[in-house]
C-alpha cells in the first residue's frame, strides 16, 4: 500500500495528500457528514471496531473499522465476495463475529461483552428479494414489527407509512399481486415504520429494471433524508452508491480498500480496483524509466518511484479529447464509432498500443470512422497505480 | 455506564445465546432419544453369554441371514424392474387410461406387507378361490391333481413384497422422469435415438439416484417386515429377533441378532450411496414442460394398459377385493364385534399421540437445523432421522431394557418417597409403544418439516428477526403459517405409518392391548380368520390416505406449496 501512496502522490497537490488512505488512519475511518449536523459531538450511530469473521480459513471480513454519524447514509460497495454483505449481516446480528465489536448508539451489540440478537438491536433491514411475508397482506406485513405498539396506533402508523411510499389503498393486497417496485416500497415501509436507529439495506434496488430503479432510488433516498435515518446500503452498483450515499466505503477481500465521498472515490481512487469499480478504464501497462513514466499522452514525472517499477496508467474514456484536423505527433485512427444517444463510443487505434483506446465523445460533431484525429489528455486526469 | 450495563447483561446474553440455544438443546435431546435404543442394544448384546451366541451362530444366523439376503436381493430386483418400468410407461407413452394408471400405480402402498401375505394365503390356498377356479376350468376335481408352486416360500415372499413395495421406486423415478427427462429426451430424439434407446441410454442412467432411493426405501420396509415372513414361513433375521425374544425370552440373543441386522442396514445404506455415486437427486425446482408422450392406439394401447394394470391388480386389486368380500361376509354374519372397535380406538389413540409428538419433535430438529445454519443442527437432524433405517424389532429390543430400568428407578424413588409403587409406568403402558413409533417415524415428520422450511427464504427469517421478533416468535408467526400444508402432509404420513406398524407394536404393546395390526397378526398366526379381514380392510382404507396425498402432490398440477415462493 505504501508504494501506491507514493505513486498517487506523484500527481497530486500537497493539499490533497491527506485524502490518501494511510495505515494509521485506516483503524477507524471517520466519516464526517457533508450536511451540517444538529449535534456535531453526538456519538456515532454505528461504530464498528476491528470486526473479523472467517468462514473456514477464508476471512470474509478482516479487521474492519467504521464510524457513522447519526443521519448519514453510507454505501458499502464492492464485487461479490468482497465481504460487504457479510459486514452488513454482522452489523445486523445475523452472524457472530470472530473478534471485534459492533456498537449501535453507544450500546455494544456484538463483542467480547455481549451478543444482542437481531430482534433486540433496534435495527431495520431490507433485503434484495424484499422478503415480504407471502401469507400476510401488505398492511399486516408493515404491522409485523409493531407488535408492542397499541393496535390502533400501529394501524395508523402503518397506513401513514404506506401512504408515504405511495401505496395507500393497497393495504389488503398480497405480496404476490404487487409489482417489483411496489414490493420494494412495502419492504421500505415495513423496515422504517418501527423507527429503527439504524437501517440496513442489502442490494435494495438490484431486482428492479433500470427505469423503475431510478425512480425508486430517488424516492427511497427522499424517505431516508426526511426521517434522518442512519443507513448502511450494500450495493454492487456504483451508480446506486454515488446517487444515494453521503459516503462510500469500497470493500475488497474483506477489507476497506478506500472510503470517502463519491467524488473522492471517483476522482482520486486509491488503487486500481477502486478506479476500475467506478469507471470503465483504458489501462496501459508500462514502467518507470529515468524517474519518468512514459505514456501515449505524454511523460509523467515520478521522482520517488524506483527504476523499472511496473505501473498501470489509466485514463477514463470521457477524459480523452479528440480534435481534427490532427496536429502534432499524438494521432490515432478511428476504427469504429457506436452511438450511445447523447454520446458516441469510439475505438481509437494509436501507435504503440495493442488494443484501441475507448473514447466517449459528445455525439454532436463527433469524427467519423476511418478518420485520423489528434488526441489529448490533461496529465492531471491520468491515474497511475502499481501494476495490477 | 454502557460498559457496566454490558457487563450486567453479559450472563443473560451468554444464557440466551441469540435464541438459537434453546432450539439446539431441544434438538440434541431429541437426537438422544433416537440414539438411546441403539446404544442400549450394544449394552444388552454385550451382556449375552457366549453360549447363546454360539447357539445363534450355529442354528439361527446362517438360515436367517441367507433368507434375508435372498429376500432383499429378490425384492430389490422386482421393485426396480416393476417400479422403473411403470414409471416409464406413464411418462413416455400416452394411451387411454394412462391418467388413471398415473395415480393408481401408487395404490399398493396402502397394503402393508403382512396384509398382502395374509390375503394371498387365503386367495392361493388349495381350496381358495383362485386354485378352485383354475381346477374348474381344467375340469379337475381334487386339489391333489394340480400343484401350483407354494406361495409359502422365499420366492412367494419376493413376489408379494415386490408388488406392494414397487411404488417407492415408481414414485421417485416417475418424478425424475417428469422433471428432468423432458428436455433431454427431446434432445436425444433429435439426435436420432429410438424410444427404447432413450430408455436405456438416457432415462435409466439419469434416474439412477431416484431408483436407488426408491429401492432402498422398499428394502428398508422389507427388512422391517415380520408378519409376511412369518405367514409365508420365511425365517428372516427380523423374525429370528422376534422369536428369540418372544419364544425364548433371550433378550441378549435378540440384541445380538439386532446388531447383525443393523450391519445389514448399514450395508444397505452404503449400497444406496454407491448406486447414487457422482449424482445428486437434483430435481429442478421449476417444472419444465411435460415430456411429449408417444400416443399409442389399438392393440399397443391395450397392451400398455394391461401392463400397467398388472402390478396394481397383484399389489392392490386382488387383495383389496378379497378383503372387502371377506369383511362383508363377516359383518353380515356377526356384525362388528366390540373388540374390533376397541382395537380401532387403541390404534387411533396411540397413532395420534405418536403423530403429535413426532411432528412436534420433527419441527424442533428441522428448525434447529435451520437457525443454526446447518452446523450442529444439521448433524442433529441427521441423527434424529436415523430411526427410519431401524427396523421396528430393532428399536423395540433396544427400548425394552432402558425402559424397564427407568421404570424400576421411578418405582423405587416413588416407593421411597411416597410409599406408592408406580409399577411399570413406561413399559407397562402405551408410552413405550409411542416412543418406538416416534423414533421410527421421526425421519418422516422431520423430513417433511425440513422440506417445508427449505421452501421459505432465509431472508424472511432475517426480516422477522430485524423487525423485533425472536427465533421462536418467527417460527410461530412466519414459518408455521407457511409450512402448514407440508406439516399436515407429514402428519398424515406418520399417522398412517403408525397405524400400519406391526413389529414394534407386537413387542412393546402392554398386556391385553391389541391394535388392528396385532389383531390381524394374531388371527393369521393362529390360523383363525374371524375379524381379521375387517381389521385388514380398515388398515388398507386408512392407508389410502397418504396414497391420495402423494398422488395429488406428485401429479401434473404443481403442488400447492409452489405458491409460497411468490
């Protein structure tokens, strides 16, 4: 990791240095909220300390620490098997950790001193398949968690919750008669109505088609913001994470690869996997020669990097500027061009690279296939990592 | 503050251990109940004298083992042949009457082995209806002029048991043909394979695990049988255990034989595993389109119908008709005797008690396995299900002495404390019998509960728990309503199995306590045929219940549980 830090530091102004994840900081990643908090000194809603769980010899979650202030929405992202769902289940109490602690609103719920079963943690949870009880009507599903509330008040609250998610009037329907989006809304109402201190969501949008998904995601975010519920969302979709979360934590191999705002993770990824996760990249394998890294876009100075260190230089398809007529020696030939609507995806063949570069350009005035064009990338937009 | 609170909560947390502990402990206790008779067997057998053992080895064991092996091998061949053939007949071909054959082929399941033997002894008696009819046709006058092979032989037992037990193979194989073969059969046909080629090259290899499962169940039943072998004069291991205890009061000897029997069971299980090797009985959850059946017309259709009706007639039709006629004659002549009503009540009483307990404990072990994510709980479920492989005689012999010991202990304590003798509280009452039924049929209820629970997504559990419900409350509010049909079906199966059970009932019933099955056995053993037919008919009629259930569950219509996973 140290070498990654060095290399990233190459292209960063000093002020950005403290964004880089350092080992001493990664013990507890403090996730300060973007929005102003009523009580800045309040204890975090959720505190996770050195949490570990192995399945057999495979560590699923490996010494992970996290603190989330009240009202924040945090997204846990990563590929399948990265441990994000396991971490969520550990927080919920559906799994017991091998070591470490989980503290919800100041009460230790998992740890050496206690294990509080999920039903007494004051949490709400939503599942990928929504997990609606098939034998209960919509209203009874929402009432399920309100057993300790007087019946009349419970019904009132359940109806309000259903109204809030736009399902007023569907109280007596059964889950199998609802569309995917409606089922998701019932699940949200059901999880929210007991007023949980912490809401956990496991891939809450992945079973929806793209259009419904956008609508539901915005609605869900609105409901969460309005109620100020502290939320942890697990998702494998970077769009979900960037759209709904205050902070994003990327997991890899049971550990935190990086955490920060959407912009930080997108613009300044700490490692190649993080960069790859948030954007499709053009990757170019090269090495450090004479304290310089040579790329088709120009040479980058690399003063602290040892001679011969293999590196991967990445550039986002949208960061490559094309212009014609071509001037200078940075030119390439357009071998294909696909319309994506407002933009076009261009495959650009350039000398010295085996594979063509992928370039996303505005559809308006995009050069045609077969043309030779000039290209350019701001050096600040190049991402350099140890070879992955 | 919170640290103090946490410390104070600590012992509570340790005790409750997440709510799963109670279930694991209960499941462990249940598994212990099942293992107890097996452990006891070993202990009793060890107490036996060498003399008795050498006597058994010299005079009992060789014949008994030989007969048992012959019987198992023969029944195995018959059930595989008839069961697979019948399953292929109704899944690969279409002909008038196929839809009826589809479920009617299950009917012999309603006839316990001892009843089929009882009925055929009568039917095939030299002066019985069949031989008389044959003589009439041939114009013979004396039974001595025509000698049919005697049904009272190993061969006779193989045929009779085979034709009532083949439905186990039919059921599992037919399900597999319906679920999986469709697409493959179509593919094979486009590759130019003939129907017969498909049967031997695709269907049978594909169905091998299903055939193995069905055949092993049929052979477990064969091992369990004590009535048919006795009526037909075949000295099997089971019968030897029974008579070693009943006639010679030699409990250690019976236990030693029971251990030999256990070895046979283990061997059987190993053979089944081997036959299923490298394949899983993996039914796809969603049913594919039904296979395109070949339509038969004219003579081939008639032949197919006749072929399908044959096992039904042998295993169900002939004995059932015979029993109906005999029972009607008896009732016309003497009405229903009081004793048979009492016996029916006894039968229903003990069966019902055993069913309630078995379903309750089955649910406990299955739910424990679920909430423990199959770590310890899964093992306990397997142990609790061992009873199905244990013949009733083996369980009974294993239970006799621990129960007597327990009785003596309770009696002693009671006398010391209260001066009252409790007598034989367990072994002298139906409690022992109910215990044996529960041990033997816990696999049925546990399996039913497990199957039902497996259709309920784990996320429903997690939802309920995160909505503030305990593990126990989740079972009550979420699982029970969802698995009620599965539990109901399991309850019916257990109830009917209990009603039919003969060997353990014979050994463990209290004095002068008769069930329908023991009554029938008594009359058949004595050679008297008074109310026997009525009792037999009653058992067969009740035995039809699970057949109806299975026919509905395995029919072309998707079973009701399918709706649960919306």
